[in-house]
């Protein structure tokens, strides 16, 4: 079995999960600076990034705890142990969006303009952070005989799948999907940055929502069911629809402005 602990000094442990989380935050910050230059966003983003990350972690943990409420009700001592896994990206997105909205409202800035900046950063961050699931042997997919299936220790297998050895590496699928999305979005921004705010946000939401939806079809971890469907599936659909509506609203506004200009 792979050891999730990288180093140990007495009672202090450095875990692979924490290392990947730190690496994702560093990469996200550097990428944020790069995209800000490409989009010509000339404001101090350091404090905003810090608070967005902090809110994202808290929101992701809260979302996870609420999803597993019955478990944490009987094991409240585990609620704050985020190094053992249990960060739900949907909760992180919502909490980060609230911080961003509050910041933009206070500074009288365009929320969609900063959302254009931050959403690709979030996608890159998740691409790296997903490897923490590998080191923790968690959030894997259905059993598989494919060559790239990963071995899961019997202690980490759901009881219904205890007889299987190899499972879909859903962390890898999500990571690769996100990396491809980030590369394409970055090339788009470099070649022709969109003039209207919200287009990058809309495309990113669609790409992320579709990717997570497809991966979620393979996952076997326990999550709440709504109308017989896994909750993350429904949330992923909602995120993709939000992206579509944002792009549609931009297109409608552009068409309306063109008509207004033609009248004069």
C-alpha cells in the first residue's frame, strides 16, 4: 500500500495530500499573475487570492461535512482533519464566488471580469490538487480491467466492491481534462482575448461542468442522492448551464447593441 505520509518528525507528519494542496495553490497564484497580465487587469490581487483560497478550503470542507453529515455527527473530532481528505470542489467554488462577489461590490469592479480571471485558475488548481486523492486512495471510480486501472488497498475499498482490486483513476481523468481545458483557454486568451466580460467564465464553467459530470458517472463514493441522482451530477449540470446562460446573455447584449447602433 502507498504510504500517504511523506515525512514524519516525531508527532508532526507531512502528508502527500497537503503537499499537493500547497503545490496547487502556488501554481494557481503564478497562473493568476500570468492571466491577469494577458487580460490587462492591473489591480493588486494578492489579498483577494489569499481570502479566496481560504474561503474555498472552508467552503469545500463544509460542503463535504454536510454531505456526510450522519458520519460526522458521530465522529465530530474528524470535522477539522482536512488532511485526511474530504474537500468538495463544489463547496469551494461557491465560497470563493461569494468572496469574489463581495470584493467586487466593495471595490465597484466587474464581477464577470474577475470571474474570467479566477475560474481558469481554479481549474488549474484542481488539476494539481486531484493528485491528493491518489495518495489518499480515495474518490476512485468503478472497478476496471483497463491497463491504467489503479490498485486500491482492501481497507480503502467500499464494502460492495471489496472483491475487486483495480479501479478507474478518476482523479487522473479529472486532472487531464482540467489541464487540457486550461491549455486551450490560455491559448485563446493569448491569441485573442475576448472583449466582453464573462465569456472566459462561461466557457470555463461549461468545460469544468462537463468534465466533472463525466467523471462523476464513474465514481462510487457515497454522496447524497436527489431524485435518484448523485448530487455532484446535478451541481455539475447546473454549473454548465450557468456557463451557457452567461455566454447567451453576452451574445444577446452584443446583438442588442448592434441593433441600437443601426438605428442611429
